[in-house]
């Protein structure tokens, strides 16, 4: 397909309303119009999510839903750092975002995708980006069976069933990477598997051979994806990497069962800390408490307590100003003059929005009200400000 007209339409109409353009763009019709409108919507998404693509003239963007669900530049760059050797095969190419970053600087890289249109888009984009890439329109599993040896294989199995519902179990993904793992490791020394962050990484490791690393990636506090790195012949300990922007915590799988001290309920906890999303997903809050010499609010609250400021804490830290139980008299004094606050809960009988309604506060401002439960089962509120 000649993409020049479509790319030019997107360039000329950047920032405009797509629905309005659809009614006025009489010079285009059918599939050409649909693809052209995708460029306007896609560039808007790329400005925030894929700044390198947005800054590169000539890039063709895919459907809006695919653009919204594709990897961000931050996570794609992270994956690029995991690629070992000089050759790569991506068996589930998709929009090619991950591939476009992983393939940079490699001697050879192969992108495999079943959908012809996505292959056409990929060929165009890889040429615009100056990548040395081969595009294969075909099934990744079939390609795997006959492909030559490569240094790294990357695979991102589909996490939806035939009805379009999300699935999270390894065996329910398509293709089934557990059954494919031996063949992938026969074809490549390193295999990188992208999985849903909802998946239990312990179960995934148990089902796959030669797992060397687990990477749980969060961006701006939101857990985005989980990566497993398999290394041919590896039989050592599995290292877990919890990443949130520039925050990193590493530990050996199994270390997260560490047992920290529990807050003694004496007075007001001076500082409380909420681990970032990757650490929470990994279940490493107890280990973090031990490493930071902190206590936990309770075994189920996942809030850490310290007597002093922790400047390098991987997550959010708060200085506590006041404590209240749910006693009406205490609450009245606690909420005196408070009309706006950021309400959050950890191991609390009410949801955050329910607690906000109970306290009659609007959302926002600099004040935080944290609802939680102590080790003795006492429901408390903490009035705090972010450090």
C-alpha cells in the first residue's frame, strides 16, 4: 500500500477532532479514510506514549484501540535492554512498538505477524526508523518450527479468549508459551516472554524451564506488564526485578517471605510508606520493610511504618499529623475544618470513595486521609501529607 497520502492527511490534520474530520474529509473514502483518521488519533496518543514515534515524520499509526493497548516507549526501551546478542526474532509482532526499540543496532531482526495490514504498516515504519528488519507475514508458531538459530526470541501471547474476554492463566494465553518453551530455548539462547501483570509470577516460573529473571514493570505508579527471561540451560536462583520509573528493587524469588516487625500501636506512627505498584504486585512489602528497618502496620495492611524520613523509599511516603479511630467524637475533632482531601485505604472495611462520602470530603488538595487496620484489628484514620 502507498502510505504517502494517508501519512500526509495525518500530518495536515494533527490535533483536530477525528469525528469532525470524518464528516468533512470528502476527498477520502472507505478503508483509506479509516486509515487516515487513525493517523490523527494515533499521533495524539503517541505524543505522550511514544514520543520518538511522534517526533519521527512518516510513521503510520495503527487502530486507536491497538495504540491505547500497545507498549509505551518506557517499557519498550526496558525490554530492549534485555535483548542478548546480535539477532532477534519477535514471534508476535503486532504494531511493532516493542520490536522497533529492541531491534535497534542489531545485525538482524525478524518480525512475524499474521495480519497482512500490520505487516504492511511495520515494513513502512521500520524503513522510516532505519531498522535492519525482515517482516514475515505468517504464524509465529509455524515460523518458530522452521526458523534458523537466533540469539533472542521475544513473544507476547494474546491474553484474550475467542469471545474477547481477558485471560490471565499461562495455559489460556495464545500461543501456550509453556508448551513452546523447550522449542524456543532450542532455537535461541535467550527467550523474553511478556505476560499480564495480573498473572502470579510464582506459578509462571513453576510452569516454565530455565527462568533466570522476572521483571515487573510499572510506569508512574501503574503496573503495566511482567516479563520473564529464560536462559538456555539456566538452573540457578530466579531474580525478581521490581521497576517503577527510576525505582528498582531486586531480590531472589522466595526472599519475599521475610518476616518484619509489626508496629506496636503506641501513639501516632511518625511516617507511613506505601510501596510502589511493582513491589506490591511481587508481594515484596515484608522484605522491603526488613531492608528499610521499618515495621508493618499489620500483616495485611501493606503499609510500612518508620520513625524517621526514608528519602530513597521506592513508593509514596507520608508524614502523619494526626490519628483517629472511627469513634464519632474523635472523628468530629479529627475532621474539623477539613473539606478536601485525598482519601486512600489499605486493609479497611470501606472503599476509598465510601470513606470519602462518610467523611463528607471532596477529592483533591495536599492533605491525605489514610484508612487502615492495625495488627490488633483497630480501624484507624491517619491525617498525613506527602513527602
